[in-house]
């Protein structure tokens, strides 16, 4: 919107006031002429002119000239007074000139004191700070991944030992489904092998600025280039570390799922064991069921999982031992009951076939004192000599 540069007529309100105060001839004929009062030219219009002055100063930067005129005379000729300077606008203009001059002087000082090498040093310092933060983050992440692999290897070894405790031995049979137990052992061995073969990226060597000429823009620029190269190498190492961590997480997820599958088979195995050993008390069967549920609810990835597996094994063995003990007691009681109901009878030993009744004589045996009738005793038949 354009602003008109025309100087407002500040005497217009004064003229209107002067014209409105002219005497009416008829009124003068009735009451006489009005009393003459001395009044300064333009009296009463100063307030109006002051308002217009302020409004004009806002929209017009050029100095305004104020004309103080008297009321119109009888001839209607307009008399103008002397011209006055608008000190408000003059003061504002002077201040504006001073501000522009000061700004120009300050800008000149900045331009004169600008140092490209100093600006480059600031950029270098900021880049080095960002690089140091990225290096610290990469070292922390790499250390955490190494520690995680070591922990998972130790946990897998503990689970492997617990699974071995559930396998069959010379003294007892296995305490888990044989096929499921074999699959779990194979899963642990494969997981441990994969962890041992996992490669964790090496952290690049820490950045060092080295000696530079801070007054030389070229020297500082070379240092900035080295920072950028170190940042690029650090980004590549971070990507490699992220890839390695993702692969290890995938291995762990697969391994955890395999162990969860094995844990699920223990529930059915517990039911089968309770049915196979019914002689044991109910508390022993309940213990086996509770132990199977505990294994299912416990992640098999460390000491807690191994403890749950051992507890299940112990519960199964206790069930079997109790069932055997109860059966042995029942067998003893059965035998004792049979002995009490059927007492043994005394048996006569068989007669000896070689014994001879003293009152009987074997007809086949000749009594040495008996004489055969057909045989003459030589003594009795002997004739005495004469």
C-alpha cells in the first residue's frame, strides 16, 4: 500500500472553528456587536495539530512543516505564520541514522576479523565429538555381544549336563522320552557349535587428531577429511556388528524353541510314568506331574532350567523307587499270609529197603547153627575105634 507524501493541511480545523464563530448580522442588530477578545492566532487548534503531527510522523519519514495561521480576515485572505521544524521526526531520523551507522561499523569489524581457519577448527571439533560418541557406543555394543555369547555358551553347557543326567545308565533307564531326549541333546550341541564359530567384528582403532597447523586452512581441512574417513569406517563396523547380533539372536530363538518342544514332551511322559507305577502313593504321582509343569514354565537356558530338569528326573526316580518298595512289601505280606493259612505237614521218611526185621529170617540165608538134613555131621557119624 503506497503512502501519500502530501503534507496534510493542519490549519483546516482552525479555519473551520474561525468560520463557525463569525457574527450573524440579524443577531448583531438585536443584541449588538460581540465583545472583542484578544486571542492568539490559531488558538484552540494546537491539540488537533498535535494529533495530526503524530499520525503524520508514523507514515511519513520526511520532516513535516507546521503552518500556524490566523483566522480569515474580512477579506478572506489567509495569513500563514513562520515554519517550524518537526523535532519528533527529526529525532527519529537521527536515531535511525545512528543505528545504521553502528550496524555498518559492527559488520565491518566482523568481516575484518573473520578467519576461515578458525571456522574450520570449530567444524573439526564438532565432528571429532560426534566420532568419539560413536566410537564409545560401538565399543560398548561389541563388549556386550561378546559377554552375551560367553553367557549363552555357559548356560548351554549347564543344560547339556542336565540332559545327560536324564539319559539311561547301567543302573536305571532314562527319565524322559528317548527320542525327544536325543533331539534335545543334538539341539544343544548344534547351538554351542554355532556360538563358538560366531565372529564378532573388531572395533576400528580409536581416532587421533595428530599434529595440525590450526592457522592453516588446508591443514585443518585435511584433519576434517580424516575424521570423515574414520566415521565411514566406524559406520561399516557398526553394520557388521548389527548383522552378527541379528544372526546370534536368530540362533538363540531357534534353540529356545527346540528346548520348549522337549519340555512339552515331559508332560505326556509324566502321565505315562504315573500309569506305569500305580503302586506308589498319590503324593509321588503328584510330584511327577508338578515337576513336568515346572519344566514347561521355566526357560531352559541356564541354571534355573537345569534345576527344573533335575527336579523332574528326581521325581520320576522317586516314583519308581516307591512303587518298587510298595510292591516288595505287598509280596512279603502275601507270602506271609500264605504261610499262615497253609501250615506245612510232617512227612514220614521212606523205609530203608536194606533193613531186616529181627523177628523174620530171610529164607535165602542159612543159619550157621542149623544142620542140613541131607548132610551128616562127621562127628556124630564117626564110629569109635575099638
